[in-house]
C-alpha cells in the first residue's frame, strides 16, 4: 500500500451512486448505499437513510461503477509468487510467449542474458505445457543441453506437478540410470534404456527435486511480500490462500502477520507430509486470524492432502485408461494415486480426529472414489458440518454428487481448465467424460455449496476469466465443453464470494455485503450481471478495499 492509501485507514464512509451487488441471498439484490465504520459494514439500504443515520461519514461516489464483496481465493499457491520473481514465463499464449521448443529455448536464453546468470546457477521457466507445443512432445534434457550445457535448467510443468530438467540439473538432484522411480511418480527414460530423459512427474519431482530446491531467504520473502499481495489485490481478492504450505511457510506467515505486513487475509493449508510437526502443536494455532496490522491477517485453515496429479499431465488417477496412454508412453495407463489408500485413510482420520478441516487434491474419478471411501471410514457425515473440501473435483462422476451431499463434502472447482486444456481432455478421455469436468450446475442442483478457483500459478489470477470460463465452458478451439453445466453470472460470482467463504467457515465474516460483516469490497468497471458473457473478460478492477482500507487502486480508478 502507498502512504496515501494508508491514510485512508478505517474512515467512516458511505458508498453511493453505483451498482452495489450484495450477493446476500439466492437471487441478486442491490443496495443504494453501504456505510462502513471501523472496518465493518454498519448499514446497507437506502441512500437517504444512510445520510440521515451517518451524517459524518465521508461520501464515496462510485460514479456508476459496480461494488461487490471482495473476491475470495478458494485455492491458489501464494508462496509461488515469491518464486516467480526469479523465474521466466515459458507458457503458451494467451498467458505466455512460447508455442514451440525453439521459442522456449530462446526465452530461456533471453532470461539468462538479461539476468547475466553465471554458469552453474539455475535458469527456471514456469508455465511449461507440452500440449501447446507444435512438436506435440515433451522437451528433453538433450534439447536443453544443446544451449545450456553449463547451467542447471528446469522447466516447471504448468500443473506444478512436474518438470523437465537438463543434465546439469539432473546431476544436482542425483538422478541417473540407477535411480528407482518412486511410488506414485514418473521418471521418463530414454527409449531402450534406464537413462533419465528429463521429465519428472508427481512424487519423483516433489521428493527428488521440488522439496530440495533453494528458497528465497525470509528477509527476501518479506521484501517480496507486498508485491505478492498486490498480485491478488489488483485482481480484487481480499483473501488469498497458500494451498500447500510447509512448516517453514507457516512460520513465515506468522512472522509477517506479527510484523503487521499482511493487509490481506492469508489462509494457509498445512502440508499433510509434515502433519506430525504442526497438527496439535500449540505453536501453530488453527482458524483464528493473527495480525498486528490495521487489516488483514493469517490463519492456518486446514490440512492439504495430495492424492493424485493433473489430468492435462495424464497423472490424475482415473477409473478407466487414458486414450493416449501415459506421459512416458505407458499403456494401458490410468494414472496413480500419490499415496496408497491406507495412508490416505490414516491422514484423513488424523485430521478429522484432531478437528482440522481436511482439503484433499483429487482430480480423477478414482482419486475421488478414494477420498469418499476414506471419509466414510471416519463415520463423518453432513450432520457433523466438517466441510471437507475436495480441491479440483474435476473428473467427478454424477454419482459422486450424492456422496458429497451425504458426507458434507464441498467441491472447489477449476473451470479455467475447460478453456486451457478442454481440447486435451477430449483427446485423453473422450468428449462425454470431458464435458462433465467441474460440473458446477449439477452440483448446485444437488444443493452443494461450491467454489471456483485459479490454482495460481497454474492459471492466472484474473477473476473475470474465472467467471467467463464458468459461464462459457469454451475450449481453445471453440468447442463447448458441456453446455448443460454452464452457469449464470450470479452463480459464478457466488463461487468466488459466498461459496468460498462458506468453505472456509467464514460466511459470517465475509463473502456478502451485509451488516456486521467485514468491509471487504471490490469496485469493478461494470456490473458483471449486466455484461454480455463474451465481454465479461473485459471488466477491470478499479479498487480493492480490505476492512475499509484501500489496498489497491487502479490509475484513474473510482474517486475518493
């Protein structure tokens, strides 16, 4: 925040002359005026009544813009924002510049030259997606070695579930022909040999590489924290998630909160791999926000369990084989679970018994089967209101929806997939199965409370693209991927406000414009409910307000 923004802390204000969409109820409702005091909403109603009751409140003229509850990030990885500052985008249009292997090599070389990266150091690209390359194959270590024989090069897969490494990076990781492939992982091999070809996926990437990579020091991360928060605030988010946080990450956020450096709400999901260190440990309290700042804070929201991979990477765990086989030519190939079912069941029970909210990554229908079975073994049902969240829930089967209702599971969907990888999913599993991906409309018909997310950095934080993808379900090639699962703008907004708040047990704190809730708002260039579906991505965030404090304001945004 700038000094001028900080001066706005907790002023009493009345917002008028705009399209104030409250999101308070099953159908759209609007208010003429909203008054805030002390960081909370104290009045929602007629403008004349607001002026009479709060004559000293500063009048904020919205100038016809729309005001909504602040967007709630249902699932992303805030900590990746610190990493991206030292990496280069090798994604495909519209999010990156690379469409073939030579353009990736050229982008890496431009980054090496601009940063003057010395030999022996790392060059890391993010957003790598083999499905968008004209060669229609994975890059190999040989492709990278030809240009970078003396640097450690890694291309992080767009799913964040794998990477391609060159020879120097593989040597650093100690991966060679004698390295066994870990359970739940993939080490691509040079045909006819055991020599690694460069691609690592799932546990092979997580345990052998990702968990060992050097991280920015705490002091550097603290310096990058404002920029990371601005990535979210500039997109209208007043609540950000770190969706798979290590113990070191938990301690970092606690340090930042105690120093008053968090002006957004940050909710972290502690890693199940380190659950023994933080679950039940009073050093890591659950649920309540901690902060010394004027607004914002930090809480540990629950435990994140990783149970399968990514459908676009063909590592999601499916009931039926992929039509194109596995990422390293395996056939038949259904993907694999990240951990054996017995381990999944044990850690789910650990969370339930400890009173920790459970969030499980499950993309494939077989992975979802396992989560349902594991939760059934605990005896928990919807009556217990534990709000277990299945993150992504992409390749659900229709029969899963009844199980979700019975067990009180709330799905966090990922409709951006329908655009970025919809065509890939059709090729991998066929149109019929692909068309039921992220079935928001069916879930809502079953009475489920749902959210929708970006999984940043897998896709960008743009909330209007999320809205569009939920309303349109159109692939890159223009195919409508399940027209019957399209939802309207109000339902799509609910998945980013009221639904996301419910999943975090925060529906009495945020997600609506209602008296007593936090004064968390996003001011948007136009009302999404009155914009043509194909124009909704043209909306812009003018201002983001967290507990009455302006934390982002676009140049030329709404007046004070």
